[in-house]
């Protein structure tokens, strides 16, 4: 009989999210418990969470979460951070020793803003400046990895089952207006701390169930614009695609969905709205290398909202429900009912159909 981890289960991985449209803060415990109901979709080689609204006292600063292999690389990285940023606070990220989580790296947190003189000399926006610093560290500082870099949000991930990761990071002590979560069953890439989901850049986070067969084409295109795919997993590239299309190119969320899960050409040919047909044809042609092929369901988190999206053929499961002001999403209904037992209608979005939820303006 084959042991756990020796069997390839391509439909594995679990994703979930919950978001309050009124910006109400919710404990991280609820999303951790939801992931526990989907335990068998993971194999213990990666779990993680992102929480938005968790650092209100530092909401105007970038929160850098960093893994270090040892104190030498920590010293080197901190020297660089002090050159390019003003650090207003820093500390170890609080964790709880549990038997299931082993070989943890040094895990630190820094609240920073770009150094004013360096920023002025760079002639970049704060986001672009910070993105380039994060990319440089992850690409050239061997043994140091910035795995979260947004404002008033943070990623918490490790090698382990999601419920173990949640306990390890003491997520019951955090409150956020939105949480996303992932349980990993790696099929083509190794299970390691940096390879766990969510993947993050600035305020964008991605949790993903599936396999990206277009990875090489996606990677070659995105790396022409200064991004570096160095984390040994296909999901990383989706995060960079989101940052490129939404922040740099200024596309809307619906346009982003049209690029990465584009309608088939036969569907475009049958469109009767000529303006829409022209627009979608332009997006398909202009960003052809950013079409994501292969089975996937993803949840994209960003400041003030999220978007869930399936591949065009809907080869991965995703269900959604809403109660009062909170929207719940997950790979399975059991996770939805764990977060809220009295849900009414539960529905599944169509392939390529984005589900976009935003917090009311000014409520986060």
C-alpha cells in the first residue's frame, strides 16, 4: 500500500475565505476551524492564511513578514532594510510551539515605509519601490524570504496542515475583516515553508487549487517586467500577474478575469455586443501570454475585497454563500457550514465567471 504523499491526487488542495462587507472584524479562529473540515484535501506539506485589517495601529505602513534560515542572513537583510526603509517597529512573529510544526525558520515582522530620500531619488511610487525591494531580497538574499508585504494585512504560512498552522501562528488572537486560507497537496513541486500558500505581493494574495500548465509561458512574460519566479511553485506567477495587470496596467477585476480565464474564441465570435467583443478581443491578443490554462480555482485577496475565479471549464470545485453582511467561499460545502451553520442558498459560480466582493467604502 502506498503511503500518504506517494499518491498523486491532482484534485487535492483546499481553499476558503470569508469577508465582511461592512468591515466587521472576525476572529481568525473561524477560518482555521473551517479548514479543519477539509483536512483530507491536504497532506501536511503546506497550509496558510491571509488576514486583512489585522494591523490597524500600523495601517499606513507596509508589514513585512520574513523567513530567515539563520541569524547571519537576518543581519544582512536587516542592514539592507535599514538602508531602503524607515522601520517604525519590528519583532518576532508570535508563535506557539506545537509538535506538528517542525524545522521552523526565524520568523520576523517589520512595519516600514520607504525612506523619503531614497524614494524621491527613485522617482517611483511607494508600491513600486516596495515591490522592487521585496523582489531583490527574494531573488538575491539567499536564505531570506519576504512572504508578505502589504499594508494592514499579513500572511501566515508553514509546512503542516492548515489547522496546525493556524494554531502555530495563534490566529485566534487576530481579527480581520477578511480571511483567506489554503491547505496544500503539492503534486509537482516540493513542500516547503516558502512554497505554502497564500502567495503575496503588496496587498495582493493568492490561494489556488489546481495546476498551471501555462506556467512557463506566464513566467517568461511576467519576468520581462521585473518579477522573479523563484519559489518552486506555479502559483507564485498568478500573484505577479495580478499585481502587473491590476496595479501596473490598471485593469479592472473583470478585465483581469477576462485575461487569465479568457472566453474561447468561438464564444467571442458569437458575441453580439460589438464594443464588448472588440474589448475582449484586444485583451486576449494584448495579454495572450497571461492566459492561465489548466484546472484551477483561485481566490485573490486585495485591500478592501476579494475575487474568486474558476478555470473556463470549471475543473476545480468552488462554492459560495452569504448571510447577513458576510460572504463565505470554500472548496466544499462543509467548510461553509463550519463558518456559518444557518446558511440559506449555496451556489457554485460558472467556469470563468468572477465572483467579486468588496467591503463598503470607508469601512476597512
